[in-house]
């Protein structure tokens, strides 16, 4: 194989356990990037020529190389994929008796650029790097060998593919995948729109946080903002909420909310609000509506580091509106999937809102991503999800 050589001291992060190599860390005088094609596998060497392992490379991207192995004898092929899929499967089966979970979580499972969600005997795969795209057929074969699904959908339409110079497409790689598939989370049934929905069609990452949320919902009024297909609100309904309001900008998503409520035979009051979440919350405030539990789980307002200032402003505004809708002694669940928003910063935003609105808020639970989204201890980018639960009172003179 060809070789890329790093600049002096640029091997420190790799030796510490990280798997990414940036383009400005490569000695392009010794190993010009123009000789490589996107998806090539290369040997990585330190500045003094010591082999550090094998990586896939994309010379056109900032994250230029992604380590596959710390041995030059291990390549990204079917054998490696099978081995790592078996390890990933054993972790999930140890936590979840039913086959509904994220089977592969990219770097944290040693498979950078690959995500696989499992919906029973149907798998939905997302490939986001040129290196993984190069071995797409081997991925399908390895999944068939390890999991033995009846069908596999390639949901390759994510934004990262544009960065990698990859085409966008959604197609069946094996078998027949229906427009919606079914899953079970915290003993609640759902249908997920895997062909046309967000990401793989479902978000397993908040599973444990939703389970905690359920403990507050019996006999309560609940508001689910940015509801998508009802992951939070439908579980609140299943936990005994008597009145649940869902807000989402997608009518198609709300149609799935309706179907998911029916799947779970919800007999309480459901209000589906189609429109902009900020405008919908403002309307509810004008109507003097109040809810015992308010879930604020927006999309990533901070996609890139340069978006931090504007994104924090959006989180501040969204959570302020949400807090105004919490009934006295009620619970605000504030979630974020923005890796660039630190947990303590989100907490600071809630603190600021509490003071501005003269509320007395108590942090009662800190949640993170479920175990099927493991965190690589050397790759902070794999730890992205947070969910903070607050009990909210009037000012109490404090």
C-alpha cells in the first residue's frame, strides 16, 4: 500500500487513541495528497517513519484520513467488518433483549463512517465516508453473515456525503424494505419512516432519557416540541399522560405520530400542531396554556463550530419559550444533539432563562446517549447527546 507520513508531533493525538488525521497534519512534501483517490487505504507513518497503522483517505476533506487499525496487517475488508460487527452485536444484545437498537455507531465501534440501525430483521445503513463507500458490498455481505436480516436499506443521503464528494441515494441493498418499519422502545410500539424520514427514520439515542421522562407523566399534560414521529410524546402517552400536544414542522411526521398513538391505543386527548415550533409555542403562551411536562428536543442548532453563537441563541430562545409553558412544579426536559454545545453550557442557558423569567429551577436528572451509542474515550466527538431535566417553580423569592 501507499504511505502517508505525518508532520513532527502530529502523531500525538493518534497515539492517545483518536482515529482522525487532518489534512494539515500530513507531510505533503514527503507524501503528496494528489497521488491518492478518495477511499484508498494507506499506511500511516509518524514523522520518523514508524508505522502507526492503516487508514482510509480522502485527500479532498479536512478529516483527511481515518484509522482502521493500528496494525499494518489489518485492512478494511469483509473479515475485519465481520469481526467488528460481532463485537458490536454482543454489546447491544447484552443490553437489549429485543432486536431494536443502533447496531453500529461509527468511530465508537471501530467503523468510522458507518452507522447501522436495527429494526428487528431489517437493517438501515448509512455510509458517510469514501472509505466505507468503497467497501459497500463487503458491508452488506458482513451484515448478512453476522445478523442474517431479511432486508437491508442503504439510506445514503446525509450531509456528510456532500463533504466527502459522494452521491446521495436511498436504495435496497438486499431484500425488500417497506416504507415504514416497526420497532419497540421502552415497551412502546412505533412505526418509523425509514425511506423518507430523518436520518435512518428513528432516533434510538434518547431511549434511556425517554424512559426517565415516563416516570413524570402519569395523569399529566405533556408538550412534545419538535416531536418528529412522537418518540417522546407517544411514550408519555403510554406512561399514562392524559393530554399530549405535539409540535412539528412536518405534516408527514405528525401523520406518523397519529399512527403511533393508534398503535398504542391511546385514549386520551392528542393535539397535533403543524407549523414552526417557535410560533406554535408563542401561540400556546398567548392562550395561557400550561403543561406538567414540556419536552424540548430540537434538531442540532449548532452543526459546525462556526455556528456556536447563533446556535446558542436558538437554544436560549427555544428553552425560554418552553419554560414559560411549564406549569407550577412541572418538569422541563431540555435536550440537545449538538456536539459543539457542552452540557454545562446548556445548563447555563437554562439558568439564565430561569433568572430572566423569575423561575426557580432545580436540575433533577442529567441524561446522555443510550449504551448502543457508546462513547470512545479518546474521541470526544462521539459524546454528543445530552438531556437535562428540571423541576420548575415560581420564583419563591430566591
